[in-house]
């Protein structure tokens, strides 16, 4: 008897933007069945739902130069790679744990409407490595026939413990200070 086959993963290409539209992007290889909910103070305060992608899976389409910017380098110190409309916050730098430009991860926000769009970094522990974490709430789900209920199905959610910087993942049950 053969092993049961896994359900094929639907990888989508979806557009998205911040609230005011100053930042628009296209996300490639999006799996809406794998959504992370972190309990760190930034993610809980902003209501962020994370979708992990790899560098190169996001193209920012409206940049000051008019040329699309592909997010390739997870921890680049070259700020010219980012549209002027984006700003970032680094928890490690603000805690004093890292030098500016050498932070393991940065949270990128729109300078106009303050929407948290991406987390970009290289997390050196738990074999996480280079990441581009997209805020799933900024996706245009309707354009692919989906809605927020599809994104927040309990079976799709994995809870992360970012508040204590361990990033332990668990499906089904939020960590302390997390939300459903």
C-alpha cells in the first residue's frame, strides 16, 4: 500500500499595499495555509499576521525611481535598496543588543500611514536564517478569491514566541501574551 499523498500546496502571486497606498508590492510563492502569529510586543500591538517568504519573493512596484525593487538581501545595510516611503524599526538596536546596520531583523513600516509591511532579517538561531516576513493583512486577498477568514483559519495558524526571543513555534495554542 502506498503512502497517502500530501495535499498539494497552492502557491499564489498576490498584490498588496499599505493603508495609504504609498507602498505597493507583489508577493510570489505565498502559501496562505502557513500563517504565523507572534506574541512579541510589535506584532501583538499591530495585529500582524506573518507569512514567511524567502528573499526575492517580494517585489516593491512603486519606488521613487520607477524601477521595481526586489527584496533580495535579508539584512542589507544598503538603505538605497528600499523606497524612501519605507522606514524601519529594529528591536535589537533599540534594546542595545546590536549595532545599527547589523541587526538580525528589521520591521519595515510605511512612513505615511505607519502600517507594518515586512520583517526582513537573518535570524542566527533555531536554524531560521534569512527571512522575509510579510504582513498577511496587507495582501489583496480578494484579488485571488480569498478573504481574511481563509487567512485566519485555526488550522493555518502557527504561534511563535517572539516576546522571549526563542521563536518556539506551536500550532493550535498561543504562547503567553499572545492572542487567538
